[in-house]
C-alpha cells in the first residue's frame, strides 16, 4: 500500500516513543494529523497513543492501520540522522534551500566517511529519493530529497564515474576516486534500473575504516594467539568460512598484514580487489576474459611465492592449486562460502579434491559470523516476553537490550562489528579422526555458545542472536 508520507512530520513524535508504541506520524492536513499505527494494536496502547498526541497538541487525528512490519520499516526509513541531529539538519537544510547539489553531494560523501559508512544507497520511494548509509552493517537514513534534487545527485555521481546521464537500460558498474583530506578514496558505483527509477549503491572503499591488524578485529587474546601460532608456519592451508557479509575478507586482510614483514613473498588473486595492500602482489582477475581466473591461478605458483591468498575457493582448479601449493611448502589462505568447518571440508572434497591430501594440508579453519555489538550509551533495556529459547539460554521475563542510536555511535545503535569465531586447529589427532570418517568430532558449537553469552551480557540484541542461531 502506498501512503502519502510527508518527510519531516515524523519528527513530531520522538523515535523512542515511535518504537515503543509502534506508530509514526505520516502527514498533517489542515491541522489534522495522520498517524500510522500497528493493526494489531492493543486497546490500552491505542489509548496511550491518543493521549500522547493530545499532549503534543493534536486533537484532530486520523489513523492508518498498517502491519507491524510496515510500521517497523517506516520508522527505520523515515527517522533520519538529519532529523535526529540538529547540526546535520541545519547543514543539509541550507543545501536544500539553496538547491546547492554540488555542496550536498560533497557533504553526503564527507559525512558518510565521518560516520564510517561502508555504503551509500540512493533509492526512490513515494516521489522522494531516500539517502541511506550502511553504518556498521545496518542501514540508516541520512536524509530524504525531493525528486529534482535526487535526480541531480544521481547525475553528479554518473558524471564522476563516466556513466551515461540518461536513464540506464541495463545495470552499470563503475568506479571513481574522491579526494578527501589529501587522500584518494575509491568509490565503487552500481546502478540498476527499477520499476520506479534508478537505484544507486556506492561502496566507499576507505582503508581507514576497516581493521588492518589482528588485534583490531575484536577477538579474544587466546584466539589471536591460536591464529598467530599458525601464521608462524611456513606451509599449510588456512581457510576462513562463513556466509556473505560475515567479514571473511576483513579477517583475511588482517591475517595477511600480520605476516607481511617483507621477508616472505605474498601474492594474492582476488576478484575484485577491495583494498590495495603494499608489499603484496595483488592480481586482479579480468572477468570479461574467459579463463582469466584459471590462467592467473597457474601463473601465481610460477612467481615464486611463500604465501598465496586465493580470494575464494570456487571451483576444482582453485581447490586443487590451494591444496597442492600448501603441501609443497607454501602457506595458503582462502575463503569459502559455507556455514561450518565440516561443510567447508565436504565442499572441497565434492569439488574433486582427494580428502586425504586436503585434510593433511589444512592447518586451521576459522568459521565466522559478524555481530553488531550494542552501543553502551544508548542501548535500551527490555523484558523478554515469550517462549524460552533453550539454545540462547533465554527465559521469559529475562532482561534483554535493544539498539537505539545516539551521537556517540553515529546513530547506528551499535558500537562496532565483531567477528564471532569458531576456530578449529588441525592437529594430527584431528586429521586422523577425520580420515577415519569421524567428521562430527570437529563439529563445534562455539558460535552459538558465544552468541548466547553475548545476549545475556547485553552486548547484542535478540534479533541479531536469533539470526545466527539458525545458521
Ligand atoms: Zn549510541
């Protein structure tokens, strides 16, 4: 259902109350306020909402009943950083008033960078362009622009990245560089044509915003030490697995930096190369050329490497080279898109690799997820009401915490993203077990245990914990 949303009206009710009472003001017409509320609203809550708006001076009210999901989406979309923060609000407002699109464009990029956003999304909805930032993994609206301003913004981004100005027909990918404080930042642009308009995503590849060293990752000291022991070896295979968005490549980047001491020749084959790392020979695969990946794979071994990083094990060739190289005096790193250590081994064996040589080549498998740790300054306490969840040690009536967002956490509600790891070190005993077919011996539930612990300590929210429980 499309509703006539007036951006800025939501400000009448603070975000905290909107979340608490599951409602959001959507428009005002001749003094009459329209409020979207959850269709399942209880009578006492409804009375309270009515009172709140009376207190705010709105006696004439109309209610629009929406599903609870839709209310959640509206709150998440229309409460923006611009409305939250008077300073940001004043800045953006002056650009809007002057129709200064160049100024606004610079401001959006600078602000995104300041807030450590990884992506800028520009999407069209109800005649508006919504500018959203991905901060620590979660989307947060920065501002909302009218159609004209939004289209001008898209035009500037297209010009910067050499994409045709007219509405595109097929998806386009491009890159451009943005100079910020004497530093060139790579921006990766992707544009698609949607039913309503164009949708743009800009990935900000600022190396300053991602952890570079093992100690910055946020894992425990014991975990760091286990990993460091493996990195001292001269040969073997280190695999990092986990679903999309679990921070695999960030972990790998930290691992490589840890051993990048100028004494070992490190060579990588990645697609795409996200961050350039000095001291490492990085090969970019030319996807437009068929067989480019295979050719590059073959060439790396001839480059006399000590350490090889293959961005992802995706076929027999990459699995074969990784195994063979690690058995012949190279330290090999790679990632695999699986959800457990066991399935990582199974996957590689299914690609056609002999299980005995695979198992003898592996030193370490890190299976990981990425969890947003709640901001201590603004997290909200709540009592959990619902069925007990045994896997999370959660019982009815227990205290849990939820994110809100404040200046300190850049309005994300989260302090930082931390990888939650299940590290399996391959000792000779582990290897023998696996070769005897006792794979379940390495099945580990550390991720679930850690999630349950973080939930009880109020470090993560229930929604996040549940997400990791089922996969
Ligand atoms: Zn906060």
